[in-house]
């Protein structure tokens, strides 16, 4: 009987201690979108999805290279698409129709008819397709969205 009381009191004390720590205010919280988590000066231009898109400026050539990585569960990247600035310059400035530049599995890189670039990824596990559109000039005008076909 005495042992039961001790176990019960220990359980109640543990729950109270856990509650106190859980309810105490947090002084700092570290959270970020994937596009702002890296310390690298070249940041990915997308913030969502299991992929990263980089517009890598070139010191030796005007414009930028486009690099696309897939991300595993630990956030490690694997390069799946790389297009140089020279190859991008050989494309029409404004194609007559959206132009597929590169593809790897379910990742598609397009040059749009109005000159911007678009990356489609998916469908993902939920059946959605992630869409990233960025400007051809400096890759700073960025629009991210998703849809379910």
C-alpha cells in the first residue's frame, strides 16, 4: 500500500514538473523557412517543398546558372538539374510557347512565353504540384504556389 502511494505521488510530481516546463515562456524560438536557413551567401529562391532552386550569379558571365536540388528527409541536397547561364542565353528571350528546358523525374524547368522561368515539382505525396516562378532578369521577383490537378 505504501509503495502505491509513493508511485502515485512520483507520477503526480512528474506530471506537474512537466507542466511547469511546458508552460514556461520560451525566450528564443528558432524557426525559419528553408530559403533563409542556410549560412551560404547563395540562398535558394524557393521556400517550400522537398527541393531547392538556386539562381547562381556568375562572375565570369552575365546572368545566372539555375541549379535544382532534391532534398532528403534530413535536408541533404542532391543536384538533379543544372543549366548554365550560357545555355539560358541561347534560349529565345520570349518563346512563342512555354519551353521545357530540363526535366528530372517529376521536376520540370520551363522558360515561359513572357520570359520568366518556372519550376513545377510533383505531384507530391498529397497529390499537389508545387510551382515556382521567378524573373529572368535577377531571380528576385518570385511567386510560389501549389495546386491539385
